[in-house]
C-alpha cells in the first residue's frame, strides 16, 4: 500500500516587472525621483520606491517598433541580457514611469519631450489615469502626440527576484535614465501619495533614522548609485555596463 503524500504547496506566482530609476543633476551631486506608496497598498505599503510596475501583454507587441528609438548599438549587451522579451521590459519601464510619475521618456521631432508649457503639461497629465485604467495605451499616446519612446536613453541595470515566501513576487528589471529637462514628475495621488527628488545618501540616512521606508531591493540600488559623483557619471556607467547582476535573495527560516 502506498502512503498518501501530502499535497504539494501551491506554486507562488511571479510577475515580470520593470522599474526606472530616474536621475537629475543637483547643486551637490545628483537626485533620484522617488514615490511614496499609500499605506493601503497590498505591496510595499508606505514605502518609498522608484516608478515601476508589472509588464503587460500589450508592452510586448511589435507595433511598438514603429514608435521607439533604440536600443542603439551600445545597448546590444543590455538587450542580450534582457533576453527575447527585451521590448516588453523597455516599453513597460517607460509606460510605468509616465503612469506613476508623469515622467515620459520620449522624443518629439528628435528632441526629448519637455512639457513646453502649462497647457501641454496638463494635457499629458490627463493621459495618466486612462493609461492606468487600460482604457488608453501608450502606443495610442505616441501616435496622437507624434512621439517616439526614448529606449536609447533608458539603460538596463540589474535584475531582482522577490524571495519565495513573500505575499507577492516580482521578477523586476531595473533601468536607469536621466529626467528630461522640463519634466519634474509627480505622484498619482492614488497608488502613491507623495513624491520627492532626493540624493541617494540622504534617502539612505533618513532610512536609517526610520524616516524613509525602503525595501531591501531599493536600499541596495541606492547604495550602488551613491558611489557616483553625478547623474551623468551614473548614466554613463549604466550605458557602458556589461555586467548585469541577478539578485535572488532567500528568506531566512521563520520569515
């Protein structure tokens, strides 16, 4: 007689995601754009995060080839590291940066979009909620506004896989990009309730003091970026990078 085996635990789903760390120069060093998630959020509630989120099926569609610039030749190692689904990660990162932070990394007539006046800023801000609700797609915005997604300005940096055992798991690709001139960014007042430009050292110091909640993955990214003297240096290093670490932490027993 064969003993009954205990049922196998359910497979914990893991979601592909993309996050963009957006930098700008500051009086001393550089700053990074960060969002504070609402305390009601089921994931990272109350924490400060970079703009990012899940990769959607729409992000992978070949139609985006008609509305993107890049990846360029120097980004070939990045595309290879991202694998066959590289398009989806780049498009998702740009989409989520706009949806969550209002920062749209795109060209118009070969020049980075800058929100030239208040009317244009309001018009683009009005796209964010329907984009979040999936009643409007990033491709539609590009066609309507004559835009080309600035993939060549967004550099794949690293990959982080949420440990087994967490309530939600993500397989996240992290990118680095410079903020377009004229775009300041702002939280969406729904999933995120505050936004700030902050130097990596300040964010880490405030975190140690208990005033700036960070997930471990966010802290690790900030620690790595803190070694650069400027946004230009950090972005140049990302553009020339040939090593793309994959972090797969394991929770200690009892967690």
